[in-house]
């Protein structure tokens, strides 16, 4: 989609979408899957069996691509020492305990460089290379605006609250591989809890149950709650709307904290992103809210104005240029000046899984080009 992407790169990278129940293997060349994927049961409770499935899946995928891959690159749940390919104690893959050298094991098995990262990081990187970031820059160019973006915060809303950060085209990992762990930002409405407790599937179910006066066990899944909110399914519509408004408020507060430091676009993925029309207005309102000063004054929550890129009117306003010519003192020259700083928040058009795969692909290629060891 953009010169930042890898759509014409001929190299093949093997990837994996690792979950607690299944392992989905694929091969990417030029930002496209080039072979029929392989899906295997995760065998999550048996370490030897799970590792055997991982070896088997990559072996089958490697064979399907003529053993032409130049690297293996994929997301794996944390905690982990991603730079060294060592997986720590996992919740959804309980067999991994005490440190498992998954990366080195795969290097030994296939003789290829192996790169492991957090899924939130790779989601953001994929969106920066081939998703929201180039899409918006192309739209700005088409609208005649000189404004361009190079920074992106990516978040995923689902079972958890993941995050990733791209600065000036480079993925920010941090000194401990723990950058952009946005789930640990403080919960706006429950100061003793982390934001993930307000920005996740369980949070939506809990908020609906509380608002509807139901036991938590009787709360439906968020997809049904979204249908209730829109009137397409029976239930407490007001409670459903409140549940997603609460999610938007808490997510907006967390994003505001991050965007204060990042100053870039934000993209949302994950299973809950399909309900964006229900929570994005509250999220944007939180970003554009004000804070109180000690003398009773008000200051904007962000130094920039946030726009909902999923709303046609707001997207048009975001793309429109307000730049004007101003004189240079002491000369007859003028320069362009746009007085409004702005950022936009949008939903992934790639889809979360594809964004993660493209992020894994891009990360491997850039690491190889820099001669970076695993």
C-alpha cells in the first residue's frame, strides 16, 4: 500500500498464530500468504507435545514452500524474553513454565533465524507497514494536505488489552522488550485495577451484568451485547449501550495517557473492534476532554485534537488542510502554517491476524537487512 511496505519483496517468511487451543502456520511473501495454511491442536497442557506440534507445523509449511523460507517470525504470548526467544510462564499455554528456549530450538531444527515478538507489537507494526498508517497518508496526499504521519499506537481489544508502538517507522520494543504494555495503565473508573479490567471481553460482560442487574454468569458474550445495544437482539439495550460506553471511556483514558507521549495515529484491532461504533464516540470524547488545574482552570487532555476516522464527517475534517500562508518577519517570504495539531483513531482494515502476520514478516525482513541477530 505504501513505499514503507514490503509488497514486492520476494523473500518468504514462515509465521505462526499461536493460541491456547490451536496453532495456525502460514507462509508470507510480498505481504501475501503463498501456501495453504497448516492448523494443528496446541496440546497446551503437554510441553513436549506442544513443542512437537510447533516443529511439525513449521516443517509442513516449510515443505509446502519448497524449503525456500529465509526466516521464521511469529507472535507468541508473554511473559517472554523475546529478544532471546525464551518463553516464560504462560496462562493459556500452561505447559510453558520456568523458561522454554523456543527460538533457539527452532533455529536448531530449521537452520533459519527465528524472531519472536508480542502480538500487540506485531499488530502495530503490520498496521504501520500495510494498514492504517499508509492508508491515512495516502488519503492526506489525495486531499492535497502536506501533513504526514510516521508514528502509530496500535491496541487490541479482546481477551486482553494489548499494545504496540511504532516510532518513525521503527517498532519500539524497549530495553526489556516490555514497551507499550498498555494493559497495565491504571483503570480510570477503578483506581486499584489495571485498564484491562475495563477494556476486555470480560469487562464488557461484567459491565452489562451490573447495569442489567444480572448475575455475571448470565451475561451474554460481547457480540450479543452489541446486538442488544443496536436493537437487533432482545435484552436490556440501555445496559448494553452503557457497557460499551464504559469500555470506550476506560480505553480512551488509557490511550490518552499513551498518546500524550506518542503523538501519532492510533489503530484498534482485536475481537471487540467490530463494536467500534458503540464505543468509539466515548473513546474520542475522552481524548478530547479537559483536565482541571490547581486554580480551577481547564486544560485539554491532549495537546492535539483527536478525530474518529470511522465517522465520515470527522474523517473529512481530519483530512482537510487548515494550513495558511503567514509572512516571515523581515522578508517578503511566506511559509505555510497549520495551527491545529491533530491525530486520528481508526479501526484495522487488515484484520488483526493479518496485521500480526504482516508485522512478523516486516520485522524479520528488517532484522535480516540490518544483520540483526535473533
